[in-house]
C-alpha cells in the first residue's frame, strides 16, 4: 500500500481519536451526562477496531510529522474559541470529517475498516444531536425528581389550578396525559401548560402525541409500548426534543434502550387505582435494569409519599405520580410530601 495513503489514514485516525476525547470530556465534565460520555467512549473503542483492521504498525511506520506541509497551517478561527459550545461544535466537525476520510481511503486498504469508519460517522452525527441539540434539555431533565402526569378526570380541583399547585409543590416536569381529548382541545391545553411551565422554568412533556408536542413547543414526548417508536417520534417532533419511553419488564427495557431514548420509565411500581395492570413490575424490576444504563430512570405507578423511598432505593432518578398529587385536596402539599421523602 502506498505510504501516502497510509499517511492520510493515520492523520485522520488521530483527528478522530482526539476529537472524540474532546467530546467525551465535554459530556463528562460540562454536561455531566454519563450516558453520552459512555457512548463516546464506545466510539473510541470502535475506532480502535478500525485501526486494528488497517494495521497499526504500518500506519505508525508511515507517519512523517517532519515533512507534513500542513502541520503549521492554522486559520485565525482555529486559534480562538468563545465558549465550550464552540469547542464541542468544532470537535464534532473534525470527528465527522475524519470518519468520512477514513471511510473513503480505507476502501483502498480494508473494506471492513471502511465499513467501520462509515458506521462511526453516522454514530458521531447522532451523538451531535444528543449533545448539541438536546444537551441543555437533557441536563435539565437529570435535575427533575418529581414528574406529575396531568389528567383532568383525576383532579380534585380544576386541572390548570392543579398544575400550578404541583409546580409550587416542587414538580420539575409536567406531562399532559389526556388520551381521550380531540386534537384541537389537546393542543389548546398543551399551549396553556407551555405558558405555565415556561413562566416557572420547568419542563413540559406531552403523552403519545409528537405532533401536538411540536406545535406546543413542548420539551419532551413520552410514549408507551404500543405507541410510536423513539425514532418515529423524532421524525415528527424533531431531534431537538426529549423522548421518553415506558417499560414494564426487563425485556421491554432492553428493547427500548436500543431505541436510544433520553430517559426510560419503569412500572408500575405498586398496584394503582389510576391504571390497573395485571403485571406489577415492582421495585425489583427497577433494581434489575438500573445497571444496564446511565440514562435517567423514572419510577411510575402507585407511588405515594409513604412508599417513594423504596423506589428511590431501587435506583430511580425521578418519580412520576398522578393520583397522589392530582387527587389530593391540597396538591401543593401532596407534592411537597413526596419530595421530602425522596433521598
């Protein structure tokens, strides 16, 4: 193989490796996002497989730093970054470009390596959406401890009044969950909630309907096992919106994890009058899936101030409640009581 081709491949392997390290450190130290940091680390392992397929010794032998005419070529823009966000955007650009070059020139050396580089390039594109488009929302979501699901039929008081009380009580995210409402009314309520949640700086999720979420400028869409896939939701709502998915068994959890949502719900934790189910996942299912991911896990189903500590001990990052807050005479106090018992 021509030394010139090996030099091109070696230079771009170094670019990709260095860019991925910059991205991993951003995810780890700036975003505090262990899920993304782990995914980037996985990409670096994939890159090592590409190196092995191409022949590491041959690449190293072809490296010629002294004669590299581009070594000292720098534009003014390359020597200045205004913020960490600028650093990460530049790193993603380098990683994508390097993977493309590796894919093209790798065809001259190893079809397997070229295929690996191509797969890596698309992986980088997806990670860029996760970090650049959804990074802020993902960071905010990880701070949520109480997630209140709003269904008017379960509210002791008017639904919007109940929503405001839940926010005062400490809810970090509200979900509009009205499966029977027609589209026009659902969108009207979603926009009302968007105004309310924006005023208080908390997140808004819409159950099932990515179209309504997009029109209402919500932060997230939550889907169940029988709803659209995460990929399909993103096609409708856009890649800048969080997507969460409900699971009830370890097998469902593993399948949902492969769809790459931004968070996963596990439940029901306990029998619930709100949504009766023959299968109760229980805290033991939550404990079983906790080691499988760094994504935030939401415990749901039958959770009250009295039993919330059990699901937190099993590995939940957040609890989703409905009747325990909506059906209370004082929804604000009910929300506060749950939060007090979240350790």
